[in-house]
């Protein structure tokens, strides 16, 4: 009885593995990309519409894009900051976030000055500053020359 049970389990495992090697690399890649997009969640926006202002984007001497702006956070335990950029060709997207305040101080009026340079962004022409699914600013990069 035990021997026949072992054969049944081994046979089921062998049948389960059938056809696994027939998938092409392209199909596997498409499946992985689809899963990654589905897993990406839109972050929650902690900011009201009037809680950010003065957004601008400009290129420095090295060609890298710098984004500036201000955002309001009432609770001094947190600060306003941009998360790392997602660069897709000529467009960069940045999420405004509210991480813990690790600076050791807070602002007097709650308005945080934001100044972030995107390394390797010489091809970027447009910057979108987002808060969750909402677009706070859509900026054209000012380049000299």
C-alpha cells in the first residue's frame, strides 16, 4: 500500500511538471511585467490641494533636472519630501510624500521647502509632481541654449 502511494505522488508530481518548459521567454517576461504592474499600488495622498505650491523644474549646468516647491505639514513629527523619481524616456514622475521628520527641527509655519535634483536626467523634458493619483504640477523643464 505504501509503495503504491509513493508511485501515485511521484506520478502526480511528474504530470504537474509537464508543459512547464514549453513557455517561451517572452511569455514569461510578459507575465512578470503584468504581475509587477498589478502589484504597484497608488500611494495615499496626505496633502490637500492648497497644501503645496510654487513647483518649478529647471536644468543645471550638468543637465540634471532640479525640482523645487513647497508643501505644508501641520504635524512637526513629519516633513514634506519627494520620493525617488520614476523616469520614463523624457518624462519624470515624483510622488510627494510625508515621511517622518528626521531633521531634528521643524518649520515655524509648517511649510517645507523642497529641492531635489534627479541624477541622470539630462533627457527629461517634462516632470509630473504627483500626490497619489492626483497631479499637483505638470512642469516643462527649462533648459538653457
